[in-house]
């Protein structure tokens, strides 16, 4: 075989492999994993036993039909679970494209939860996206908790939902949240886009649960290489459940993608979490 033929064969094989990987990655980005699991929280009042929190993050609308379909499918599943509360932890848009804000409003305004729908912003929701995202989220009837606290009441007892703005954009003000949050053993859930914020929030011992996204679980999980591609503030707690001091941290893989519109060994994720009081 001549050198030219060898090179042509090698290039054809490489092209075939690349096409196969791309096909697997595109398919992986469509296969949403809907998760249901239970968590016991140390300070949760008995009145909230069985309380259902739906968690959706990193929607990343990017002007494609694939992203739109994922969002509508996720919203339909969440509503079917009849959650008590819905938490959205940022990165609604990647870069604003025509139609994205209309889809975002149309989808989010159909979300239903007994105690409301709440959101914080992610790093992609600032700069060029800030006004489009905040206006869209508010138009959909979602409450933004940017360095703020929202009490949720049941049977004369309270659970405090807290939210901080994006750490990556240097807008997270935990001090404002702590000033508003009642002192003592009140149960509190923190929404923070970047999961590594737990290194700051958990040492306060004021939060039973932190809900985050940002890292996409790695998005394309390849041994040894994935960690190199994780975003800043998404390297320590990038995928799943962790216990940081006494705070449970849940890092959701999110719904969308950034960079290549692919997922490998890391499907999109939407979660429903049932809460229970911690018993010894």
C-alpha cells in the first residue's frame, strides 16, 4: 500500500470515529434522566415531611429545536410530579438568539407548584443576557431570589428558601442572606448556581441543603480528561450528592449544553427531591 493510500485510509477511519462519537453525543444530549430521590434534613420541621422540591438548572436555550424540546419535556415532567416548590438554579440562556426569550417565558409560565417557582441567576445570565433573562423570568411569574430569603410556611412551621447570585460574576452576597435568615435552628435551603460555593456556605452551618448546577456533571465524561474541562467553581462538587460539613450539596447535571452540543456518559438531568426530617 502506498503512503498516500495509508493516509487516506487513516483519515477515513478517523472521520468515521469522529462521526460516531458526534452521533453518540447528540443522542446523549436528548436522553433526559428524570430522578426522584429522598433526603433527610437535620432541621426540617415535621410539617414538611414528604415535601417535594423539583430542581431544574442550566437550561441553556441556544436557538436550537433540541434545546426547546428538552425544556418543554422537562416542564411537563415536573408538573406531572405535582411539586410543592420548584427551584431553578440559573443559566437560562447561553447566548441570546431570536426566539429564545419567547420559548423561555412560554415554558416557565406553565410551571405549577403549591408554594411557587423560584430562581437564581447563573454566570451565563449576566452581561449580554442579564436584562433578557430577568425580564423573561419575571414575565413567566417566577420569583428571583438574588441574595434574598423566602419563608415557606406549613402548619405553623417554616422552611426558609434562600438564593445567592452568581459567584463567578462576583455577585454572591451570602452576608445579605444571613442577615435576613432567622438565627437558630431554622431549616434552610440555599440555591447557588456554582456548587463549589458550598465551601463558603457550609461553614456557616446555616443551610441543610444547597441546590446547584453549573458544571453539567462534566457534560462529556472521559476518564482523566473531564476534570480538566470543568468550569471554575464547579470542580469540587461537580455531579451528584455530597456532604460538606453538615450541608447536603446536590449538584444537578442540568438540562442543556455549552460548547459542543453533546453529552457523553453524562445525560441531562431533572430532579424531584422529597424531604424528610432527620431522625437518629
